[in-house]
C-alpha cells in the first residue's frame, strides 16, 4: 500500500513539475571514469594529505563510510549508517570538532546543501577540503524537486553555482561519480558572475552553462591541482 502511495505521489510530482516548473528534454552525456569513484577520491586525498579527521553527512548503508580508512571518522544520518543519529543541522548546532575532509551527501536540496556547505566551512581545518556528491545531473528529472525519479541528485548543482560567486571559497566540480564538488577555504581564483538569481535558474540554464557555472574539471586535472 505504502509503495503504491509513493508511486502515485511521484506521478503527481512529475505532472506538477512538467506543467508548472519546467519541461525540457535535453540530456547531457558525462564521461564518469568507471575505475575511480568517490571511495577512491576520498582515499586519494586522505593518503596524499595525511588527513586524520573525516566527517560524512548522509551515510545511508555506509557504502562510502565503511570504506574510509582514517584515524577518526564521524558519520551523521538521521535514518541509517554512520555513527551519529541526527540531521546535519542538529549535528552542526552542537559540534565543536574540526575536520580535514568532509563529504556532503545528505538531503539533496539546494537550501539544505548550501547550509551543509557553510556549516562545514566553519569546522574545516585550514588545509582541509569539502566534497559534495551529486553535482552533475544529466537530465531534468534527476534534479527535479519535488522528486519524481528513482535516480535522483536533487538540485545540489544550484548550491555549487550559488557559492561559486563567493570570493572566499575556491570551488571546482570533478567529472566523477555523478559529479563531485571540491571546495577549499581560500581565495576564489575565478569568481562566477551570473545575471539571474539562483531561484530563477532552470535546468535549461544549467544544461547550456554547466561547465562554467560549476567549473568542471576532469579527474586528470583534479589530480594535478590537488
Ligand atoms: C544518498 S544517501 C547517502 C549515500 C552515501 N553517502 C554514499 O556515499 O553512498 C543520502 C542519505 O542522507 C540522509 N539524510 C537525509 N536528510 C538528512 C539530513 N537532514 N541530514 C543528514 N543526513 C540526511 C538519508 O537518510 C540518506 O541515508
């Protein structure tokens, strides 16, 4: 019964989205490497920088969390996985620890991801790094809110585009594992300027401009820089 209700809700969400939010058929083709994913990326950064403190927001079944080899790790999720049963907001409210590497993969909505990023910036060690999963959806449905597709990234991409305008955050997006935002707390070497306000941005804008909006780099470029 619950499954049926969820199915009908998704159909209603889809009709609503296509009628009142946006209807656009363009599809992007990403070349995500098959032999290097988020687990490899986190491992690469930990080894290269001798990081000791890891935080993951949104752990699900610990697909990533259980495979992170590091001295200390905290995983925050209100439902499953990790080792702290809280929402990210509840966690950050009381947290006074600092981290070297933070992986954000919780609630995939623009405003929540933006909040998670800014809270993470406040508890990041000086040479630390923030990673944000699911920044590169390839079609309209994958990023629609309310959600109507099974494979869903949400509009995480909008949080990246928004913060690319911040002069104190240097942000790239690596073309890897559904798109991984890379954020360092340092001078922005390429401040993004966009005419529209974030709330007016559509998938069509992203479709046309994602490379510059999100400052997309390949895995090879990433390895040269970080
Ligand atoms: C996509 S899954 C995480 C997947 C995992 N990080 C991985 O690498 O496979 C998203 C998770 O975020 C959790 N979540 C939802 N809302 C959240 C919130 N407000 N704060 C933290 N986690 C949240 C969900 O319970 C779910 O387990």
